[in-house]
C-alpha cells in the first residue's frame, strides 16, 4: 500500500476533521501501478487513474496517527458507508432471488397470505444478502484483479474484510433463524444449505472447473423452493418444476456474463468458460440445450393445470424470443451479442413469472 510520509489533513466544512491518505486500490496494485506522492499516479506507471483517498480517523491516537475508531460525523461519509454495505448484498441478484421466492410462495398458495409472503421474503432477503456479502469476502483478492469488480467495497478498501465477514455472517444467521421461527424448519434448512453450498462448493470451484456454472445453478435455483416450502411445509412435484425452470434459466444468463467478461475472469483465474476455443463452442451447445429445455419446461405448468392458456402462449413467445438471442450469440459470438442476451434473460424471467402469477389456477 502506498502512503505519503505524512497524512494529508483536510478540514471539512462541518467542524470535524478527517485525515485522507492517498492509497492505491488493490486493483491498481495488481496492475503494477504506483503512486508519485502527490495524489496522482506516476505518469511513467501503467495507468493514469486518480489515486483513491481513504478516510483515516484523527481521534483516539496512540503511538501512530489515526489509531482509533473512524469518526463518522460527516453525513456524507456515513451515507457512503451505508451505500457500501448495501453493495455487499448485491441488490440486483437479491431482487431476482426474492422474485423467485415470491413466485414459489404465491404458486403454492390457494389464496395469498400477505403476512406469510412477507415472512418468506424478509427471511430470504436476509439469507441471500448475507451470502452475497460473504461471497465478496471470500473473493476479495480475486475481485481486486478484475476491472469489473475492482471498485467493490472490499477490493477498493472502503470496507474492511472483518466488517464484511461480521455483516454477512450476521445476516445469514439472522435470516435462517427468522425463517425457522416465522415459516418452518424446512425453509430455514433449504436456505442454510444453499448458503453453505454457494460459498464452500460453487465459489472455490470457479477456479477449478468450467463446470462451475452447472454446480452453481443447483443452489441458485433454491429460492423458489424456499417460497414454496414456506407455505406448504413440503415440496410437491410442482415445486420441483418451478425449480427446473430457474435452474435452466441460469445457463443462458450466466454464460452470457462469462462471455462478456471472459478477459476479466481469465485474469482472475476463474474458469467460467473453457480456455480453448474448441471447448468454448461446447459452452454454446450447453447454452442451446439448456435454453431449449427451459422453453419446454415453462410450457408444462399449463399442461398440468397450474396455469391457463394465457400463460402457455406467453411462455411460448417469450421462449422463442430468448432463443433468438441465443442463436445470435452462438452463431456470431461477440460482446454486443452477449450483452443483448444478458438483457434478454433479465427481461424474460420477470415477465414469465408475472404472467404465471396472473394466470395461475386457484
């Protein structure tokens, strides 16, 4: 870490004083960049991004400057830290998790109980947010080597690893306990198993095998089971049908992300895609098989009486639209085609779920 010999103190308009020390982010250090002592990168170094300034406290000094708790009297610093803790929860992913949970809960209900639905969503939100924070804790060194993730709170140094560890552990534990008390033990156990398999099976396998997407899709589809079990206390065949839908959806979604950021993943040693071009074609075949399976699976609810004809036609046309984007990226692979497929998957799933809920049979 690069620091000046003496800390640079800036007096804030709000009567409090904080010390800002110019510090290289882990991403920049991984790129071989170095500071010049004036708050900017050395022009001769590899890069020209401005040096990051991290707040150091002036209170409670011991032998060295800044030893003590960070003063958060500045509202802007408080807001920034809150924003960083929110970022640890990966809100976009958590939203999709809650969407799947809500679908599972509603489809399992003869009539929707708002209180039961709230308990399922709140408990699942705690579990999912904690898992996301712990994932960033475990991958902080790898995140620092990727441009896409280099500015996350941990690799950028805005939060400490200990803060993320305590935050993630607390959320996951609280969520599991909340689900056990407000829903049932089965829902809590599904959530706990999902967190453990996500953190200690899928996460390390991302640097060991390109089959990690397949393995990660197993816990990734669990939220819909949590929603279902929170209502019925068991898992009926219909619940596993919804699980299969979410399981298969993850392949076009995450393989599109893997192709879009393949250089970043390769730099971090993550095997989201096979290394060889010939083997990469197998990823597109996997995408095709999973996508065709997804479209076929989404038609089954109408065939077994879970939904009506409106959902059947909507699922068919949405599926054909998704297959069009899969065809584009597999026939002419490019970042633009991968980005369009990624957007298509993000639009596809909420629309599919919305029509499913609206046209469900009571």
